[in-house]
C-alpha cells in the first residue's frame, strides 16, 4: 500500500517549485506500485515555453521510456486536464491520485469510465497554492487551459 | 481553404525523417487557417527517449506558447492516439486532418463528439510507411501505444 501523503507531498513540492519560478504551480510524480519514484515534474509552460508539459506529462517525460505502466500510480497536485487524462488512458496507467479538484476538474468520470481508479485527497496545500495562483495570474492560467 | 496535400506532405516528410532515424514514423504539422506553419515535428520516443512526444505533441511543443488554437488545423500522418486526441480537445484545435487510420485509429468519434472536424485522407505514402514500420519493428510500435 503506497503512502499517499508522502507522494502527494512530492507532487505538491514540485508545484511549489514551479510557483516560485513564476510558473503554473502544478506538479506530479509517477510511482511504481512498490514505491519507487519513476519520474516527477511540474508544468513547464513558463519555464520551458512548453505548452504540452503539464505536471503529469512532465513526470512521464522525466520517467523516460517504460515498457509498461500497468504497475504505476500517478500522483498529481491538480485534477488532470483532457490532455493528461487522455495520456493516462493511452499509457494504461491504472490509478491516479489527485491532490484537489476544487480549482479545476471535470475529467474524473472520463477516467473512471475507462477503468482508471481515481482518488481525490482534498490536499489543503494544493488547494491553497492553486487558488493563490489563479487569483494572482488569471491570464496565465487561462492560457494554460486554453480558455 | 488550406491545401491538404501540401500540408500532409509536410507531416509525411516528418514521419519519413523519423523512420530514417530509426524512430516511429509519425509526423504532424500545426498550421494556422491562413496557411502559416506554426510548428512541425515527429515522434521522439527513440530519438529523445521521450514517450510523450508523438507527432502531434511534438508539433505543439515546437509551435511554443500560443494564446489560442481556435484558428489552427492539425495535420497528422496517423490517426491520433488517446493522448493526442485529448490534447487536441484540451487545446480546442477545431480541425484535424489525418493521413491514414488503416494502421491505427479509433478516436475519431471521440474527437467528433467534442466538436472537432475530422478528415481522413487515405494518404498512400502514410499508409505504406506505417505498415512497413509495424512489420519491421512491432515491439517498438507496441511500446509506443502501450500494448
């Protein structure tokens, strides 16, 4: 049984690092079911001028090539957007643990309908950090979700 | 009206470049509706050790940050996987032109149901190149689609 608090804290620290760099504060970590960290990362829109590196895709990029994801869990500070939800389904990642879906969400059912186990932690640090970011930089946030 | 043959040939040449480098032969180009190329690219699993750079996401990465994608068309040599289909929906790209869906497909309805215009060209060069690749390197192809 993985320690959700431990791994969500890693995703949260990635989000906080990105916030402190002036970027979108969303982080993620891909963990094998035996507790090994395969890759972690954060949104790179600002830092890399890169629109496809969200927390989840950044963690997957940093994990590199894997033969299979069937034995992995994705921890993400914020509920996955449609790009990242599609990625989770395509890669057949069976389990996603979400820090919060107060500030953004809506794809949880898409994931569940395709057999992904979805858990939502209501992590107060994730909620507060994201709310602060949306308040401070609404234009950057809307750009990131193509609103 | 965009010249589909012209832009699909660019996607195909990206696919061929990747094939010649030993990679997965799938390419894409993002074009504005007035015919300007915003970004092009190909699958980077082999060349970059990068599992999230498919043709479409590579083109989007190379296009960099955009305020909006509402005035763009994605040309891709192969029908988009779930990651790339989710990305197209998330980014609100309104129109996708697909080289072929003989060797891989299945997400066309997902795109159409979300308002994306989908056209399939049955481009013989794309069909033949992809078929050759799947025949020559089935393990690499199955890794790319997480089979």
